[in-house]
C-alpha cells in the first residue's frame, strides 16, 4: 500500500456508467435509496428470517403490553380508587407488576432470538468479503487503500449487525406500537387524540429532510475513518522508515489532520441528530401539554372521567419513546445503509476470473492510486531503441523478434512458455499514454532459462506478472506448453507456474508454513530441499527452527533472509515453469554465489523467466531478452548481446560506446562485477561458483 497518507477523498464526477469497475462512487449519488441499499442484505438475512420475524413479533407483543398498563390504571382510578376498595387496589397493583414482568421477559426473549443468528450473518458477510478479496485482481489491491478494506470488513459489518439487531426490529415494533396507541387514544377521546396527532405531518417532513442530509454525513465519516485506518496501518508497518528519517512529527500532523476532519464530520452528524431529536421531542410534548389542558377542562366540566384522562395521558406518555426514538433509529439506519453500500462496492467488483481484460476494479480517485514502477511515461509512443545490429550466432534473428525455432523446438514448437503479440495497459492510464507492453513476442523453450533485462520502468515486472495472471494481458496471448493461460483455471495455472518476487512477502506464520505455501501436499523432505536450494541454513539457528514464527511481514528477519525464504517457496513444489523477479537482489556476493550454484540445478529441469539487473544473475540463464520501449528489442546470449547491442552494454556495464569491451568475455571496465564475470554460452562450462 502507498506510504502517502490519503488526506482527502474527492468523489469521481463521472457517472456510474463511465467509471471503471470497482471505482469508489460518489458518497451521495442522487439516485441512492436507503431502502434499496438495505434490501441488498436480504440474501444474508434469508436463512435467519424465521427467528428475526419471531423476535419482531415478540417485541410487538411486549411493546403493546406497555399500552395495556394505562387501561389498567383507568380501571383502578375509576374503580377501586374511586370506591376506596383496598382489595381492588392490591389486585390492580399485582396486575401492573405482572404486565411489567411479562414485558421485560418478552424483550429478553427477543434479544436471545436475534443474538446468535445475527452474529452468524456478520461472520458470513465477513467470510464472503475475505473470500472475494482473494479473488479480486492484483491491480484492485494495488489501488485500494488497505484501511478502506479493513474498515469495510470490521466497522461497517458491525454497523450492519447492529441495524439488524435493533433499528430494523424497532422501526417495525415502534411503528406498530404508535398505530395501536393512536387507535387507543382515539377510542378513549377522539378530540384529545386529534390534538396529539397534529404534529404527525411536521414530523414526517423533518424526518425526510434529516434522512438526505444525514446520509451524506454518515458516508463521509465512514470513508474518513477508512482513510484514518490506512494512515495508522502504514505508520505501524513503516515505523522503521518513520523513525529512520525522523518523520514522526509529519506523520503525526497527517494523522491529526485526518482525525480533525473525522471529528468535524462526527460533530456535524451530532448537530443534525440533536436538531432532529429536539424537534421530535418538543412537538409531541407541546401536543401532550395541549391535550392535558383540554382534558382538565373536560374533567372539570364533567364531560370526561378522571380515570379516562389518566389513561389517556399514560398512553400518550407510553408513546413518547416510540416517537422520540425515530431520529435515533433513522440515524442508525442511514449509517447501516452507507455501510452496506461500502460493503457491496467491493463485492460488486468482478473477480479476476470474470473481470474483462484491462478492467481490474481500480478506484477512479487519484488519491487511492499507487504509482506503478513499470508504467511507461505519458506521451507519444517512443520508437524502439536503435541497436547496432541483430545478434548473431546461435540466434540469428532480427532485433525485436523471437528467434526462429531451433533444434530444441522440433518436437513441438508450441512447448515451453510463449508470448505472442502481448500488450498491456493499466486500466487507469490516461488515453494518450502508450501501453506498458506492446507487441511482445518471445519463446522460452522447454527446460530453457531466459533472462529478461531492461531499464527501470521498461515493464519487466509487469511482463512477469502476466504469466501467473496477476494482471490480465489486454492484447495478444500467453501459452504454456501450447495452452492459452486464459483457458486454464487460476488454480491449474498457478500449479504449473511458481513465482518469486523482488520484494518478498512473508506472513505471520512459521518459517515452514511460509515456505510450504508454494505447494500443496509438500512434506518435510520438500521443505528441506527448498531451504537447501535457497541457502537458507540460517533457519536451523532460529529458536524453533522451521517452527519459528517470523512475525508480521517477516520483519524479524533480514532482507536477504526473507528473499531466500521467498525463493524456497517458489521452488518447493518443483514447478514446471518458474518466474523469478530479480530474486537475488538482497543477497551478499558470497551467498548469491552459493544460491546461484544450487539454483542452476533447479533451472536445468524447469522452464524459467528471470528478471535480471546484474550480470551475475544474467549468467544463470541460457539466453537473454532485452525489453525496451515495451517490446523485445533483442534476443541472444549474454556474450552476443554484449558484443552487438549498445543498449545492453549500457545496462550491463555502463559503457554505451563499447570502447571498454574487448570481446564477449570481457565486458566494460566500468563495472567491476561485469568485468570479473565470464560470458556464458551454451558451450561454456557452468560458473564454478
């Protein structure tokens, strides 16, 4: 994830039809409907609908019992109290106590009915979200801030569960209670009932105005909380960088800025809710006061009994909570609707096996995008670099094309790993920007190792990411042993192709568990072999050996140790195809030599594509492909390209003129490492290192 705090979120003004799949939409679209947002939860609620409906019915009965209490009071006032009958008073008191206990018991039963199933609903939604995140394209994760995804899987789902447990039930319960209470009021004294119902229309208007304004504030607060979570996570993971560069104050300022913005939004929500609640409470209170005055006059005139007035006022007071809670319940409902919107924004992004080529669910907002190291700069399509002449020797092919099939290709020219006219463009790239890769043609024969060399930003990492379909090619095709990789399921493809990245990622698990992620069913012998190939003997010195927990991101290990474990993970399953992205960059010279010697044995039995930046890594390969301008500019052996290609000489030795190159065995003196390494040809014995 990006190390830059997301200080602001700017809604994409484009319409939903014009936005990219997975783009974070406007927090308050005009066509948004709270009801529609909440109805999308129905597939998750359906399995527990019986218990929810039962709980709702129980709550309605319990709430209506509270309306029976005023009727009992009316009987007591007009009966035993007026007749001075102590026995009747005791009976009435027992009746009121029984009604109260029954109401409390029913509300307790309601909570028991909903607690377990709604916890299950939340767990199911969280599991679905996690499963879906694993299926989304890598480009989706490159561009979505981690804090936004974390908040959707934690805070937002908690809001959804709370809505299903409380506001959903009590919007129905309180609505039913208000209707029943109004019927009782009108039946007791219709004139007083009309006085109490007078604020109904103003309350409906206020609630409608509140809903539209509060929904915007609720969505903004949830998005800001996601941004704040991102900053906290990045500050924890990047604490070494922050401390190393003394940036704790700037990070603290960024955190405070986001925290202050969230605080401002929360205060705006509180003001909206306080205003609505004040009006919702004051209007009914005024109506009750007016009814009390009018009722007292009627009792004084003998038109109304004292018991009826007491029952009427008691019923009106019993309806205070259902009416007063409307604002609170609407606020929770709006927050739950916004949480559901945020949840389904991720769930609606097409997974990698359904996403169209080039549409990887990237958010449209620039604040949520990461800079791609391999992205070509914007501007006109640069022409392929000029080379002195085509490589000669065993691969006499024109510059920028794949060599003609050799003897090794005779049995099956489609075997091995083949790129045919491959193109790739990032989905959020400007229209005027040329593709990162265009017209890539390359054939890696079975059992052959091909080094991929190019300048920084030429697209090497992007090309290697296309093989295991971490990104989808936007043009052309890639085949493994003649099979188009898009025709294979990802499980089948990734069982054939193993990868090791330049930046190794380890998980909060044991050393053994991290390595064995590379192959299902691999055992202790495979683990030991992989660690030996990667020269990871340091594992034996760890406190619990292969059972040692490496900690979050593997930061308890050095960079070279993490890289060796990542390499072990790539080779543990003996994959037929191996993609290595500069896998030895973090190793010291001596360890690199040992790893290379062991790795040659692996490369002898696999088809490999190796991103290389140093001559020592290039010498692991049988042939070298030069990637330049988004195309394969030259293919040949290391010695041939040193002799015949100026750009390759520049990359390997820093001498573009070739004056310092005496021959294929003696690269330019500009780079001591390059000068010390002999060129490897098919007839050259393996480097004794």
